C-alpha cells in the first residue's frame, strides 16, 4: 500500500481533530499484527473495527460486506456530526459499499477514495483478471465524490484538490 500511510498523516496534519477508524473484514485475531503494521508504517492512531471469525447461526462464514455496512451505520449514528472521508480499495467491495452508504447517508460522507489494485492484487482478491474502471473519478450528482488512484500519493493529490 505505497503512500497510504503518508496520505493519512498529511490528512491528519491538515485537520488534527479528524478521527481515524480502520474498518476491515479482518478477524480480531489479526489485531496484534495489524496494530504492529500500522505503528511500523507510522499510520495515525485509531481504533480497529474488525470482525469475528467463524460460523454463525446461518452459515460457516460471516459476511464481510454486512460487517462493513453495520459499522458504517453505527459510526453515522454514534458520530452524527462527522462527515467521513471513506478510504478503501477495490478488493473488498469498498467501492460499492461506500457508494451505497453515500447514497443512504449523504450528510455523513464528504469524499470516497479508492485505491486501485494491481493486476496481481486483483487476481488474489477476486480470482479473476483485472477489470479496468471506466474512469478514475466517479460519483452520482447527489453523492460524495469518489476518486481512484493506484497508491496513496495519487489519492492524496486528488483529495487535496477536493478538500
């Protein structure tokens, strides 16, 4: 994730009171390793919103998409005065989930930033050849803007123009 840590640091330096939350479909048992990674790469401090691992009453695996939807709804409810900058990548349905949240909660989303996956990352995440997006910037008129770039430096440049 080249440049993502420096992008976050620049955003927080610009707005020191900005809350940072790390929403992931990763299971809680990876929290120590993830925390070490974030510290080692000098990411801003923030809580991890991870998921439980294992079977549920309805299946063998939990839905990562539902976990992210629920966390976004809870953040909007618990922090109603925050307009979020949602940062994700193409690997875990983030573009669709963030667009859905921006449509449902337009007062809670300022911008959406999506890191584009490399062909290798795309194949690992989806098991399919890489899809080429039609544009690096997409949004519907009534939703928060979305920018895309292959790394944090590119996302940071695009976000700086919109913030």
